[in-house]
C-alpha cells in the first residue's frame, strides 16, 4: 500500500512539473516529460553539464525486454544523430520507482535520461528528438524538445560571484 502511494505521488509530481514538449509526427507521445529546470522550451542547457529529463510513458506491447534511447538534434535544417553511451541509452537500467524490464502493454514507467552536454557543442538552439525503441526497433514513444545550449560560468566568473566583486 505504501509503495502504491509513493508511486502515485511521484507520478503527480512529474505531471505537475511537466515540460511542454512537441509530438513526433505519427509516433506515440509520452504521458509526460520533465526537463529539470524547464517548463517552457527552449530549455536552457549549460555546456559541460548534464541535462536531466524524466520521460513517463506506457509500454506499447507485452514483454518488452530491451528499450534503447536514441537522440537526434535538428541544427540548421539537418538532423544529426547523437550517440549516447550505453549506460544512458539503456532505458531498462534507468527506469525509476522500482520499475524493471520486461515492460508490458499499458504499463506506466518513467525513464531517467541524463544527457551530457559536451563543452565543444556550439552555442545554438536545437530541436532535440528523443525516441525510445524496443528490441525490434519499433518506436515506443517519441518527443521533441527545443534546447538552447549556453556556455556555463568560467572558473573566474564563479570566483567573482563568490567574492561579491562583480565589477572586476
């Protein structure tokens, strides 16, 4: 009973702070997506840090043993794939609230997606498409989130902020 209450509260939290993302044309849409620190895109992400997304979705068939996350970024009209490390792309190892694979049809699960933003990325706004595919490469869910890549504070900026000497 306590576990059910915890999961219900967690789901309520996710829905109440969901980020307004776009649908992928003709593909299943997640129940909710929460980008940490962002309710309305474009979501500002700082280069050299990890952007955190929680994707709540339903299984689209029974006995889904493997789920892989794939990412592309639309930049200057081109869709560029972004290779995720195995520990991030393996959705089953990043399910939250005690969920495990296999996932069954209509099972409500949440994937914690930690996306490292390379410091070398240009400072641009890109439409990032996240697709979760099963072991047959069938799409389980898909969404698009506009992200604005920004440079983070330099070590000098951080030292100035800490000292309170902003005129330096």
